[in-house]
């Protein structure tokens, strides 16, 4: 409009060219974009580039105003022009500043969580571009550490294995009761020399027995045998990877550990989770101390829970029949609910809070250079089937001093066995009538496939238990 068409064409053309290059690059190289998002050095470069671009745009706006404003303008016109320049500069720099802040937050999170720390059990991956080549499943140990205020030591009340199919993203969750005794160790492990019959001892009273259960291993073994597996930033997690892997018959690749406060912070950052409650769940209370709960979460479909109540949904057990089994089932449902809530829109809106919660309250030995592959795998998991591997605690003798670990390994192996391709059923006919009748559909919450897996979408549905 002012006749500076060449200069305007250069500025506008350069802007459109950069935008087009970014759009084409994002569409044609999604893996590279993922790598950029999980590479601290590239995130720093992006931040610097964004700041430089913002400064450049401010210079263009201010210079253009100075070049184009009429001579002899009134004070009011000059003030109006200055205000317009300020609005334009803010409109340009505000989104760029938010983008730069997000990039630096992401960089800080990556450096905090995925530093190249020491692990006694993590194996070096040679093919960083395709770490899942020749690896049908990746197994991650999920730990919930009970290190809240007023508690001595750290106990892992939640021990779960997420076994992920690297091709499909289908995930099987295996929950182990916290009271398992005589947890085994591989024969080639130095821990087997110390505990040849498993972590525990015979002839102990009830009070001592609490120190020989699965949830006590994280604290007690490193205290007694520090450094037994080698240099480690988290000896308790490394020990549990070895023992849990032997118990379920899987090689545990990595672990992710969160404490109670971290769980509430992440749920709050997501804006809460939605779950179905099938029976009253206690909030607070202690069976051991004979302290009744403060109140109960009442049954109902699609209950919206914020952090603290979501935590008690996952861990409440005051006078609940089969409390460990019930709690394990609800914990799997809580994980399913978090995965459902963690959609792109919620993640963008809550990212700053999620990053702050994760940086302070999450620990893992997943290496930084595998993050691009894990992001891709996570996208598969998001749209794939998440199922539980039901474990019959009575048949496997979980409540006995010596559980049936051979039986446990057999159940897990069957559940993770690759399925045969589905074939069309063949039905003969007599006088035009099929010889086989279609079976009646079972309720989703009770559905267990031929491998013994239970789809969490059905297992976590609203199916209230009759109240006495």
C-alpha cells in the first residue's frame, strides 16, 4: 500500500517460504520431527532460532512503521501508530515465546529424566535407528513407590510389567501382589548366591515376614548388599527388574517408577480421570492400625476423580475382600484411564504441569537415544489393545510362603504367545440350516481371549457388585 512492494515481497515471500518448508518437512519426515522433540541439543537450537525470528519480526514491524508513517503526524496519530506497533509485536512474539518456553521445558525434562546415568541391568542397544529389529516385545517394569510422608523407607506397593508388542503396540499388563514371598533370582545372578531359595526365610513370625515380601525388596536388599549388581543409580529398581523378570519368565528391559505424590500430580495436571466404580472404595483407613477410612468412593459409572481420590481408587483396600487382587485390577484400570485422558489436546494444554510433575517425581532407565523409537511405540500403544493377564492367586498359591512361580511363568507365556491368523469357521448345512449355532456374546468385563488376556476396556466397564 505504501509502494514498498519489493521490500514487502521479500519479507512476505521469505516468511511464506519458511512456513512451507516447515510444513512439508513435518509431513514428509515425521520421524525426524519426533527426533527433534526428544533431542535436547536440537531443542536448544530451535529455541535460539525462534528467539532470533521473533527479534527479526519486531525489527521488521518497527522499521516498517518508521519508514511508512506520514510526516507531520499529530500526537494522537503517533500514539495510535505506536499502539498498533505494540499490538503487532505482541501478536507475533507471544506465540513464539510460548513455543520457545515449551521447547525449553521439554529440554529440561529430557535432561532430568533421561540422562545417561548408571544402570546395572540395562543392555546397550546397537541399532539405535531400529532398536526393535528382531525384538518382538519390549518389557517395562512399572513401580509405584510408597514413600509418602510419615513412612519409613521405600516400599513398592505397585509392581507391574507392561509387555508391549513392538509391531502392533498391543500391551499386556501383569500385576504382582505386593505380599509375594521367596521371589526368585536367575541362577547366573549374584543375588541367587545370597538367596538360593528366593528372597525370604522359613520360620519367621508375622512381623518379620513383612520384611521378606516383594514390596520390601526395593529397600532391604540394597541396604544389606549395596552394589551387588554393579554401579546403579537405582539399585532397588535394578534388583526388582532381575527378580520380577525371573518370576514371570520375561527379560525386563527398562523400568519406570513413580511415587504417590507423583501420581496425584500427574492426574491433577491432566484434569482428572474418568473411571467406573463397581463397589465402595475406601479413602484412607488402615487394616493394620484398625483405623477406619475417612469416607468411601461410591459406586457409579463414569466417575470423575482428581488426584487424591484417583490415588485412593488405585490403592484403597480397607476391609475389601481379596484386597491385593482388587487393588491390582483397579490399578490397571487407572493406567487405562490415564492413557485415555492423555490425548493430544489435553497434553498440549497441560504440558507445563505434566513436565513439572514428571521431572520431580518420575524415575526411569530408558536411555535418551531410544526416545524417538519409544515415541513411535507409544503412538502404537495409544491406538492398540491394552489387556490384563488375569492371575489366579489361589491356584498359583500367592498367599502361601512358596508361590508357584513355575505356574506363573506358564500363565504369562501362554498369554503372550503369538496368536494364529484367524480363519473363517466352516459350518455344514442340512436342508439349508447351519449345523452350528452362533454363540451368545459374553459380557466384555468377563471376556478372556484364548491366550488368557482380558481386554481392559471391558474389564474396567461399569458392572456393579451387589451390596449386602
